[in-house]
């Protein structure tokens, strides 16, 4: 069992990261042991949550693809296919998560790690297609691949396709089940390792790269052995108090909510100007908060404008890689967390930032409680029409690492047709400006409505970065041209 001091260290790291002061992982005195697995292994709580929710979705909406995720790796320059295939094969060898399957054995969910294999990347050449059609056709090809379900018991849980658009322009489309990756996996493990290995092979200077000290299965075994429900009692007690009398966020929809969730989804991307992006970073520095807190507070204003509710409930995903051993692993290490933000007293934006910052810090300090176990503890009345606790979510992608010339990455620009929630706003801070996307359920919202929400969100961001300091109650009339609060 972990010491009290080590758990406090983990909480401090989460808080420091939120404040933008530190990115160093916790190095604890009890390292996670490495095992050689020759049979089924328990899942981590995070994998458990994904698998159980995926099973529920299949029962409620057969054929749903809400956990199919897309990554597009852009390559500007020549591609040496043997170097690319070597690099991906080496990544597969290094990371067991990408060669793992998931099963139910005696009513217990388990994972099985398989030997590595040599990767062959299918190539589609679009140079004979009219140039104006190539980009849309490449996305269509990737979408068709992404919309095929993954067999969790048979694997593999990823698919690759290299599309050539021009002589020196390529897209490597990666379709994967979310149980084998998260944002840190994509930004800080997959892409950096791919660039490094590709450069080494292309130059003829192959490197012997030391593998990770542990793997996802080791973490799952370790986590389940000490993070029992009894150990998590303090966490559960906090959330049961925090979520008492939890209201529903009554966001207006274009259609009546179906009696059973459909888990259908669509995506609308957006981009902020370079100036607005820099202004948002500047106000975050001045107010001593992270960009996450600033843009979340702006989103809270938007939700208030649409609902008039002073007690806003939404979700985010907590960073859980506080252990040094899992910093550089491909895998899924996220836990959903509820954010309940009080907007009483008609606060200014500066005051709202302080409230939001406090709520997020407290939530992250209690983010070890596995979400599905918390839902079970709360004994909620069954409601198949919506996700438990919250239906709207906000998150910020991890920071993009330094990229070598000719490489870039975009997540979720290919649509799977699935969505876990009613509405999910994701922002991504890039050097050339902040970009984002809204994933939504088209059974609830029209595309035009979501596009209007994005415009209104941009309006909120413009106001908060100006010299004006309106009260919360002034935003509906000020930004939307009419009072949306009923």
C-alpha cells in the first residue's frame, strides 16, 4: 500500500501542473514491479471504465463506435516506406498496450499480451486524382477505415493507412480503439518515437532503444493490488458530499432527447486567430491560472448564457500519469472527473477564474476515485437517456512537443460517427494559434446550432480578453444580442 506522503505528492503534482509550474513526474520509493505475463492480467481501473462503458453502449446502441479514435500524422517530404514500417514495428515491440486484447473470463475483465509482429503499412496513391479532390478523398478513405469496429478479443486494436497526396505530401492515418491510447500517448510517446526511429533508420544509424521499465499490464496489476475500494474511501466520501443534490445541465436541444442514448456523433472544428490565442495566454499569465482554467471559465459563461443556471455541472478528464514509470507508455491513463462550479453572486470574469481554479484543483486532488465505481456508490436512479453525472465535457490537449521539420499531427479530424456525450469541447494550444473541435450528438443538435455555439464561444473569448470586465449577468445580452436566459 502506498504511503500517505506519496499520495500527497501525487496531488501536489496535479496541482502544480494545473498551475503551469511543473511538469516533473512523481518518483516514489516503491517502484511498480515488472512481470512477464503468460496468461490473463487484470485491467487497470481506467481500462475497466472504458471497457464497461463500451459494453453498455453496444447493448444500448448496437454498432456504436464511440471509442474509435483517429490520429492523422502529416508528413511533408519524401517517405521511405521501409523506414516507416521499421519505426512502427519497433514502437509495437516497445509497447505491449498496442498488442493486447481484452476478454471476459469467469465474469472478470482481463487483458492478454501478444508477441510483436512486423507491421506492413497499406499505401493509397491519390496523385492521379484531381488535386482539388485529394484531401476530401483521403478523409473519406480514413473515415471508412475508422468506422469499422474493432474486435477487442481478436485484435489488433489499431489500423494504419498511408495516403500519398502529392510527390512530397503524405497522411498517415491511424485508427485505434481508445483503450490503447490517450492524449499523452499521441503527443508525447507515439509521434516523438516515430520521428526519432524514422530519422535513425533513414540515416542508417539505427539506435538500440531501451524499452520502458514497465508496461500497462504491470500498472494494472499494481493499481488493483493497492487501490482497493477501502483505500479510496476518502475519495468517495468527498465526491458523495460534493455531488449531493447534483443538478442536470439543461442545455437547449434542437430535438427531444431519445429515451435511450444513441451514442451517435459528429465533429465541428474551429481555429482562433493568432492574436486572440496570444491574448488568452496573456490573461492566463496575468491571472496566475493555466490556459485550461481560462478557456474552461469562458465555456462556463457560454453554458450560463444558454441555460441561465447558476450551478453548472460538466466533466473533464483527469491526468493520471503522476507515476514516473508510466510517463512514456502508450496506453490509456485517463479518469473522468466531475466539475461543479457555482456561479452565484454575479461574479466578474476575474472572480469566476478564481472560483473555477479552486473547483478544478479540488477535483484533481480527488481524481483517483475510478469513475464507474463512484457512479455505483452514488446509487443513481437508472436513466438510459443520458450519461451519468454529466453530459457536457471540456478538455485541453497536452502541449505539442517540438516537431522535426516535415512532421505534424492532428487528432480527431476524421469522424467515426460516434460520441460518448451530448457535447464535448476540446481545445489544443498550438504555436500558430489555438485550435479546437466540438463533438456533439446529431440526434440532439443541428450542425447549424453547434456552429452558432462556436461563434458565441469565440465572442466570449473576445470579451474576456478585452479591457471590459462585465458581470456574468451581462454576457447574454452583450454577446448574443438577445437574452437567452429564460
